[in-house]
């Protein structure tokens, strides 16, 4: 069972401003959180920071604080109304990055109160120092959180994994230092689509040392895939792409696990597995899965690094080669805002095979008529930029001034561009109250096929 608490970087900043407002004494605030509960994961996902009024502190000192019961009752009432969990966060000025015995005693009173007022929900606690965050999650018992993940322009993983980096990663440890290796080892990364870009991402992430890869793909390998799908052989034709990739990557001999989900994320069962990921790479050329990933990024604060490659070629003559890597997180525009997917595109894609054929005959959707060009050099290049984007978000190696949320590759012109734009105020991705809502019914606030479970 993996346990964690996830915040957006602006929520962490709000917490720090509240918790360290008075030097030398402890401060406190609450988080309202959505939750993730699966067989493999228990997570709390921050929805909102709730400040505590100065008059609601009975005592604040360097090694403890006491709140009025009215403040605790007020936040529990709000959480129950919103259908959310509560996390109590407080500071340890001076840098004691652990829960104290006094914290243990106070939680023995505080957590049962939340559990009685908001039953059926996970609850938690956080301790912040000037540089570190540690957490706990309470369900059937108390769990020390395996990680507290802060996502934004940077991805910072405050993980309990303090093991020494495997010597086989020595060359990249020399580049980034040992802490990045521990961070990579603690991550669960999903890859949606294991074709040209997806197999290249999987290959690189496995060799970088990501601890858990989950590969999603319902398609079988075809002989026309062999020119760009890493590790695939002629003997694999007809087998599921995700299973082929997972089986091979697990034989490399490096630490970590690669798992196959041989289903499309358009099915509810597969889509729900996405919740277990810390980061997801979108490597599909379909619009409906991209719409699902756009919702996932906001509902669960799971960064999605989406990519695509287009080769404009007529009669064997290249007119343009374009790659794109777009990072989807709260406060950034979604794929609808950017025009990368559209309601009309989703409608056409959802048509039955018979209706799709009719649209093609009538000239409404000519792009459905034939497969798009694909070349391994260009799919691999785009995948490498996507993996580099993750490394930058983890390490900042591109510099503090680099804040782009999209990378554009004009391959035939040998140019790379970046952009960062504002979200459309009328789009669902601008509704901040929906960020970090976690598990809800219907899942991701979307309609799902009734045949899936």
C-alpha cells in the first residue's frame, strides 16, 4: 500500500505563509482534500487551504500549540458539507522534520473527531519545516505517508525513501546528484499508449530508474508497428502492446516494476488505475483519452505530460514535421483551451464504425480514412523531449526562468519553441473549486460506458 499527500505549489506557499507567519512559534492551518482509495494506493489530494483565525489559537509556542474546539468543529463541518477530507498542518520552527510525541498525543484526540464527523474518509496530518514536509494518513490505522508530492513549475517529492542510489545509475547521479535517483525510484508513472512515443518513453523512464511504470494500451502489435516500437520483435505481432513492453522491460534487470494494463483508458476500470500514478505520459493520438487525461490532471493533481507528432507529407514529399509536448496541471490551460482537442473531434471519434465510414465517404472526416505517417526518429525525438520535461520539473536543470507549459518542435526547420498561455475562463479547467476533488461519482465527472466496471 502506497500512501501520500499531494499539493499544488501555490497551496504549499499558502501553507507556509500561514504556518511561519510568526517567527519562533508553531503555526497551523487546515487542508480540505479529495481522496484516492484503491487496492494499491491511499492518497489525499489538496483542494483548498483553510486558515485559522488568530483568535482561535489558545496557545502558540516554539514546541506546540492549542486550538479552540470551535475552529476544529468549523472546518469539520465545512469538510462534511463539501464531501472532503481534512488534513491538519502545523510547523516545526527550527527544522525538526518529524512528528513529536506531543503531536502523537494531540492526533489521538483530533483524528477520531474528524473520523466521527466525516466518516468514510481518509484524514491526515502534515508537519512542515523551512525545507521539508512529512505527513501521515489515517484510515483503518495510522500510516506514515510514503511521500508528500508538491506539483507546479517544479515537482518536489518529499519521500521517506532514503536508500543509497544503485551504483548502476552512477553516470546520471553524477549529472543530477543522488537525491534525484531516490525521487525517481519513489515515483509511479503511467504511460497511456505504448506505440512510437509511448514505447520510447517507457524505455527511457525504466532506464532512468522510475520505481513503478504502469503501461496502458488495448491494441495488439501489428507488423507496421515494428519500425518504431522499442523492443518489439516479429514474434510479438498479435500480442498486446502493453504486455509486450512490460515483459521486456522487466527483464532488463534494473530495480523497479513495470506493469501492463491491456485496456483502453476509455473503459472505467482502466481509467481508475490512473489514480495510482504520480505522473502520466499521454502518448495516444486519440482525442477521447486526451480528454480523460485533461480531467485527471486537475481532479487528482496528477501532472500529465501529453505529446503528439504530425508528419505532413504528400506523395512522399515532406512539407512539415511537428512535435508537441504539453504539461497539464492546475493553473495551466488544458488541451481544449489550446485547441489540441475539440468537442467535434470527440464526437466524431465516438461514432460507431458504420457511422465513421459514412463520415469518411461524405468527406466530413477524411483523416479517419488512413493511418498517419510515423517515423521512429521523430517519435523518439518527441518522447525524449517529454522525458526531459519531467527531469526539468524534478531538477530545474533548464533554469528558473523556464516556465513554459508547452514545447513545440519544428523538426524540419530545426527549431524548438516554447509557450505558456492563459486558460480560457469559460473552460472547465478554470474552475479552481474542482481541482483536487479526488474520488467522486461519476468518476472524473464524466459519462462512462455502462458495460465497464
